[in-house]
């Protein structure tokens, strides 16, 4: 797994998101209101955009 994916995974879990399911290289997280999909091959720019959409700042 890439470092960026692991960082995003930790940030999401710290902010109340749980992994709902995974299929192939895509992991789906949800906090009960909003869902977000992360690809294992995540790069830093996409990670920043996804976390910003979730309201998480690193």
C-alpha cells in the first residue's frame, strides 16, 4: 500500500469514518452521512482533495 493511502485511511478513521466495504483496489468509507471512495494507488493531490471534501485538514 502507498504511504498516501495509509495516511488518508488513518485520518478518515480518526474523524469517525469506518470502512464499509472494499472491492478490488477501492475502499469505501462512511460516517453515516457521507461516503468516500479511496483507491489504493492514491496520490498526494487526490488525497488532499478527498480529505478536504470530507472536512478533514492534515
